[in-house]
C-alpha cells in the first residue's frame, strides 16, 4: 500500500492541540470555489510553476511504514507539547485505508492523531478513520444542499453525507470542533453564522475562519483559473 501526499508541515500550531506535524494528502471529491489548497484536489502528481520559472512537484508516494518513520522523528517534541500528527488535504478520507495504516503505527508508538475533514466521505470510511483519532476538525462549508452543490460540488448527495457523518461524530465520543471557512458574499452573513451554529449542534465549538486571500496565486501556479473573483487588495 502507498499513499500520495503533497506536503508535510512540521511545527504546525493551528491544526490541533499542541505542536503538530500536519500531513497533507492528495485527492478530494469536492471542488470548493475558494479552495486554498488546489494542489490537493486531484490525486494525480502535478507541477506548480512560479512567475520566476521555478517549479515544484506536488505529489509524493509513501508507504505507511516510511511515512510513520518520518513522522516519528519529532515524537518527543510532540509529546512534550501535547501535540501529535494531523491528517489534512485535500480530503484525507479519500485515502482512508492509508490514513488508517499510518495512524495505527503512530498510535502504537504513543503519538496522538487528529483529522481535518470535509466529511464528504463514505460513512464506513469516515467512522473507521475517526474512531482512530484523538481529535477531529469537521468542516462545515455551507448550511443548505443547494448552496453546497453550487459552491462545493461533490454530487447530488454530498451535503446529506456530510450531515450524516456529523451526526455520527456527535455521538462518537471523539472530541471535535467545527470549522467554517468564511467566504465573503457566500456564507459570511450574520444569518449564515447563526445557521452554522444550529447545524453544528448545542455545545459544539465552532471556529469561523477568515478568508484566505493568498489562494488565487496557487491556481495561477497550477495553470488554472481561480473560480471566485479575486478580492481587492
């Protein structure tokens, strides 16, 4: 078994408790118009080219053993800070079997694991991965099916799938928080915020994240057009 990743970010401070190493995996079933990691959407290996002509390959294959060994180099630092490893993307559940294999190796070595997910994944995969996590960041991007289909895609039943997975997460006993990327003119009104709080459920921590204005540059480096109008600077 191999998995395909596009970045390993060490000493991350915003991807879960403590100091963490974040693994970004390739592949995602959604196409959110504001995605700030477009290099994570396709499972294929891609090349990003800067204005100065320099290029970088996005997509490296690892076996679970090789990736776990690399991540365990910082195990002592992560343990001392109460941190661990976070799986992100892309959508990490698009490679659920690989994430499970790596997480099992890390947990056997005493490393805490966290997940950042859209929830747009088959229920069996979602439950199998989440049950191995110490913490989950569950994204909520829109709060109704029509808007979700318009801005995120994923097929007719994608929004319902996210809601079913969120409902299971609430009762799973796994600590989690909901994250909402706030996109100007799309989901950032006071009414939107109230709807997200209701959808998340009573007592659930909800983090409203600011819009990432740096996203359009990545699309240009991939030779693609940014789906939204670029914000004024």
